[in-house]
C-alpha cells in the first residue's frame, strides 16, 4: 500500500494543472466522475481545437478547389498521420476512420468475415467480449455456417490460456478478443494470443477501446491483423473511431459502405474503388471529430502514456483495497496479472441501479447495468453490476469520497451484513 500511496501523491505529472483543463469540475455541486470506461471527459484543448476547425477550416474534405476545402483536407491528412504514429502503423493508409470501435469491428465482420468464412470454419472469441465484438461474429456465424466458440475465464477472471490452446485449431480462421475488459479490467496477454493464432494461420482482431486510452499500443509489435478503438474513450469527441488493418488484407477486402469519395470510376453496371484508406470511408467524413481525436492524442502524449498507466493502476489498486474492507461488497476484478482501471462490483442485496442512484445523490457517477456484456454477466451469475472506472484526472480523495458514499448506500438500503 505504501507504494500505491506514494504514486497517488506523486504521479509524475502536475495533477492539479491537468484537472484545471477539465471544465466539468467547474460545475455547481460535487462531481466525482468514475464512469470513464463509458466515455471520458474532454480537456479544454480538445474542445478548442474542434472549435477552431469549425470556425476557420470548415469545408468538405477531398472536394472543392478552394481554401476551406483544402484546409479541411489538410486537417484530415494530419489527423490520420497522428493516429498512425500513435499506434505505430506502417502507413497512414492502414488507418480507417469510423464512427466508433463498434463500426470498426463491424467492418471486419462484414467485409472480411462474410466473404471469407464458410461452414466448418471456426470463429474464436472470449467470454468477456463487449457485444460489439460478440454479436457481429454471431451474425457472421449464422450467415456463413462457421462455428462460434468461446475462450473461457479462470477463477481469477483471467483469460484461460489453456482453454484457448485446447480450442484453437486449423479450422480457426478468426481470433477476436478484447485487449482490456470493460467490466473486469482484465488485460490478457495480447502478444501470446496473437502468436498462438498465427501458429494456426488465423487472423486476429483486437478490440482496443479500453486499452488505447491507458497503455501505449504498437500494432507492429503486437503483429495484429486488425485493431479498433474509439475516440470518446480517450478524451476525444463522440462519433469518431479507428480501424487499423494490415494494408494487404484491407486491399483484398471489398468496401463495407458505398457512396461518395470511396469510388474511382462508376459505369452503368460496374464500379471500381478508391485506394486505401478512402475505399472504406464513404461520404463526407467527420473531420471535426478527427482533429479532436488528434488533439486528444497530443494531450495524452504530452503527459506520457507510461505515467498515465502507472497512476491509473495505482488508483484502481487503491480503490480495490478500500472496497475489500467493506463486507457488503462483492468485487469482480483480477487479483493477479495486468489489470486496467475498471472495477466491477455489487452491493450485496441491493440492485445496481439503486446503488448508482444513491451515489449520484452524493455526486458520484458510476455505471450500473450489464455494460454490453450479457454473456459475461451470465458467467458471473449476475444480471448486472456496478462499475467504477478511472482516468488520470481522478484522485485519491475522490475514491475516499466514493467509499464514504457507499456507506450511505448501505444505510439507505438497510443492508445488515
């Protein structure tokens, strides 16, 4: 605990200055925002960058030989370059802008899965997947006749790597997995998962929505075939996401959406399509969202992903330690291995929505529900859970106030444990 408290007291960056960048903290009444796995708050720098774009650079990108159209195109190009650099992509052409990680994962399912899978093939995903990396593969399996199989979890909420080795085979064509659970906080060994998949010639799809905001991602070192993440979970705006794909695979895939700017030539009965990345970006794109995402990346990089990861880990470890002191709390979070800053828990004999409502009365914002992971919750034996999730602008004091508020939940709900 001493090491945790030391990190919380000295995170390696100016926490007070960082908190001054987030306007939500200026609202009337206390707001302890612990729902960062759902969406993060935005620093002033991101909002100002987007405001500047819409004031002075607003034009339709890739169209119009005029000053504002050129400015919008340049903003798009620079944003794509920033994202490529952030995740270590070989080329900007491997970066496809989408609305969110869900759309990115659906592109893979529709454009690759439906066109390459058949009866007898296997799709292998994990028990802890978000519905965005679950229901899409369910759909593909139903349409193609491929088998959908699941990697189970250990008693410590870790991915069962032995179960993975037992289930993967030469029939396995896709291994799709979350790089960090949005419920449990589990961070599986992505490198090992990908290495084993390649030994069986299976493609890998990584849902990095809960990893990219917290840990430095490098797609070349991971050697994944696809990777998806959302801007709004990493200080960026709502409505912008990213699909990374190896260029040779993307080039072989048909488009997912059809329309403006994704075509090369259109004849009466045939069409040819634009080069990467534009083949997968039909219609006018959200350049405001792109520049906001690029600004968010710059903000994270200015602080340093390593410092962010260390501080957020300390926040989560401290919170778990405090929750473990409360006998009326059940915690669903790994004790060993790499863990992200999301903690699922329940107050015994209390509905999660009641818990969240009472906490909101105290100004504490958490999540209640199944968190788009119904199969995982069936595994946990729960219909729903509460979840506290942290970002680098949270503090030890906020966790202490959260724990105090849980005591009031116990009293209001008359829990005698």
